[in-house]
């Protein structure tokens, strides 16, 4: 039977030209039936496959299911032919490790290198390739490939990487620091099994220290008390620092107490002390404690953690300590212009406050090309137009037409047509992996013109093309949004901005926090708003319909805007974090909105407010043909909350 099937697979391509195309709906039904049969272990329908089905875009997935079903009965050559026919695809990804293991077990090293390209990212395959390179005398390439694979191991240690580790150790390619770097990363990701596996190569005292690190990850408070009773070592001090960082946010008093005791018992290095002080000072700043300024500033710039430096900027800005803002912002190092823009903005704000207006203007000008919260605010400071919003769309028709002929793209769209959206997205994003940026931009345009703005937006995120305003910010459901925004008395651009941030226009979106639909409403909120509107909301299924979701979301935005006296920044923060949160972040003196937003202690909410306000500005521009309001016009100063800060009786 297996031989008969292999002959069928080979003959399939020869019959395509003579095939009479069946109606597409019939072909789809046949595909789904044959696939279901194969997944159930039945091969008869695959043997009798109609010739027309071999021309169907998803036919390769039937071959895939057959190969999985046949397992060891499939010859290596047949498996190799399959992965070569569908390189850089989901179809091949699962079989790369299988083929590599087979060839390695036979020591067919040259065949392994021929059939398993260096572009395969699987850690297991990379370790097999390293073995093959070593066996064929390519020592330097083997060490390079092996070290790269070893550094990317996650969760569990693949058997294929055991001999590679021995090779690396034999050639002194793995240092103790390499091991601890991987162990710390594993512990931080709660991959305790991997940390323990890695520790097996270390001396006994360091293995014991790894046990302490794992305990710190699982339950840091008792682990800290136990650690203080153990003999001192660099690894133990590192574990204690890690534990203190873990509890600093939620149990700050305990962290401070343990830290004072620990530094009397143990001899922390300057770097170790700086790590702990960075964590404790950062969380002190997150509580808006002005004393954090002096604490964080006392840490040398080179030793203070990146997060701690960012929080020094935030708390110093909140307290109008502009000299500290300038110094701390200058100490922050980033990898690209976009990430540097917020800290350049705060340098400019500090320079302006310190009376150095020409220097401030120059720095503002550096970031006005970014279509972001701070890019727009910088333009506002200079009184400039938002020139990035006026860029004309790029003509990509030729590249889009080429993409439509790519087999993986055709497979993705066919999965979508079958209602298997998740599988289609996997196929789509796997196809994007080897593409250059222009290709990804063309793919985003293809997704958008095909009626899938969510797919277009996520495709653009892979391209990191943040300036592509027309593709990143499609105007979706405009009539519905304007209707509901008018009914609820809110700005339609704000509704679109929230929708864009919440779901990226995926009406079926359901988050891990049980928020649903375009505007990501949780059921209790939807029920409460629905009661006020006379809409019956009983289950999550009542929240998903487009019109209902937009109506409820717009009404809730209106409630938040009223609650916070027309303040968009606080109302937006309340939509994300709940209406009880913004009053907790109230300043003791009136702050400009940018100072207040930057000092929001929740990273998610801070990023959310900045994004939604920027998106609102973009959509206002798009809905009003370039005549939208400036961002700063919607950001009035934030006054103290009288209830929170009223004087004691």
C-alpha cells in the first residue's frame, strides 16, 4: 500500500494538465473530507484522489497528513523531496527535525547538510547541522553553528544538542558566564527544567546555587530567608539580588528589610548593589515617591539598569526636577531612532525648562518624523504640521500581483476561505519570514485590499514600517463608527483609535482577560453599559456583533470622558485600567499631560494611552482630510484629585 501511495504522489504532477477543474466548493468539500480521513488514519480516499484536487492550493497538506500517518515507512528520499518542494513553509518545518534525526542516526552527514539548509531556525536541527559540520571536518563552522544553537535553547535540552555541548566544551567555547547567562534567562522565563539541565555541567557548589535561583523564581520570600543562612558566593549574591528584584514591586517593605540585612551579612560588589538599588528605586518611583530621585541618581549611570534610568526620568519629570531629567535621559541607550525618541523628547523638555530653547528646538526637530505620541508633541512644541501624515500612498501593484502567485500566500487565503483563520495566519506569517521589507509591505497591502485590515496591521508590524500611515491606520467601519460616536457624543477618531489599539479591527478577538470584539469589552462592563442603553447582554456572544460592540464601546468611552471632565488622557487610561486607577495616580500639583502620562506606573496602560492618543490624532486627520486637531489640544493639564489629597482634619 505504501509503495502504491508513493507512486500516486509522483504521478500527481503529471496529471495536472489534463485535469478538468471541478467547482471550487466541491473541491473544498473533497479536500476537507480526505484530510479528515487521513487524520483518522484512513488512506483509501487519498489513494483514489481526484486529479483535480492535486491542483488545489491546499493539496500539499494532504501529502503532509499522509507523511505524518506513514511515519517510518516513508523513505528518507521521499521526505527530503517533500521538504525541498516546500522550503521555508509550515509544511516543511515539522519534518526538518525528523529528517535530520534520521540522517544523523545513519551518520549520513553530507546528505544532512544538503537537505537541511542553514536557514532552518529549529534549535534541534541547528545542533544536528553542527554535528554534521564537525563530522565533515568543518570545525570552525561547527563551533559557530553549535554555539548559536546552544544559546537559543529554550524549555528543554534537545538530545541533539548534547554532543554539541561536549564539542563546545572540548574546544573551550562555553564559559561559566555563558552557562550563567543561559541559566538566568531560563529562570526568569520560569524554565526551571532547562536551568537544572544546564546546571548539571557546573561544579557542585554552583549547582546548589542554581537550586536557590529556581527557588527565588518560585517563592522568593522564604527563599531569601534561606539564602541568607548559606555560605557566601557570587552565585548566591546574584540569586539574592534576583529575589529582591522579584518582590520589590509587591512587597516593597519586605524587600527593603531583607536588603538592609543582606548587605550587612554579605559583601555585595558595586555592580550587584547597583542591580538591587535599581530595582528598589524603580519600584519606589513607580509609587510616585519623590525620594526615589535621590536614590536612583546615586547609582552610577553605567551601573543603573535601563528600566531604572527610565523611571528616574519619569519621577524627576513628575517632580519638575529638570536637571535630573536631562542627565538621566542622556544616559539611556537604545538600538534605534524610534526607541530613542521618547528620551530625546524628555531631553528637549528639560532643555526647554532650563532655558536652553535653541538646543530644545533642535532636539524636538529630530523626532518630528515619528508618527507617535512624542513625535506629534514635538511637532506641537515647534508649531509644525504633522508632515508624516501627508505622505502619499506608495504604488505597490506589481509586487502585490507577484505575491498573489506565491503558493504559500495562496494556501493562506484558501485556509481563510475555509474558515480556518488561525491556520491561515500561521501559513501567512511563515511565508513572510524570508521576505524583505518591500515584500512585507506588499503583503500588508494585499491583506488590506482583500478585506483583512487586522492581517495587514500585523504584517506591517513584522516589517517594522511605522511610517506607513495609510496601511497601518485603515479607516474601518467608518459609517458605523460615526453613527455611534455621534449618538454617544464622542469623537469618532477616538473610537477608531481605541478600536485600532484594542483589536486591530479583528471583530472576533477574544483576549486572555476575557475581553471581546472590536473594542475588547469585558462582560461585566458590557452588561452595565447595556442596561443603561436598554440592550440585553447576557453572554459573551451578545458582545461580539459589530454594531452592538461599537455602540457599547462608544457609550463606555462617553462615560469615562464625562467622569474625567473631558480629559482624554485620563478617560483613555480608565478604559484600559479601569476608572478607579487614574485617581490613584493623581499628582500633588498640577502637571502637564505628558508628565502625567509618562509617570503612569502600569507599562501596559502608559503605552496604551500614548498609542490611543496618537492614533486618535491620525484618524482625526484622515477623517477630516488633513484638518484634524493637534494632539496637545486634547491634553489639558492634570489637576490634583481633591479627594485623594485633601488636608488631614
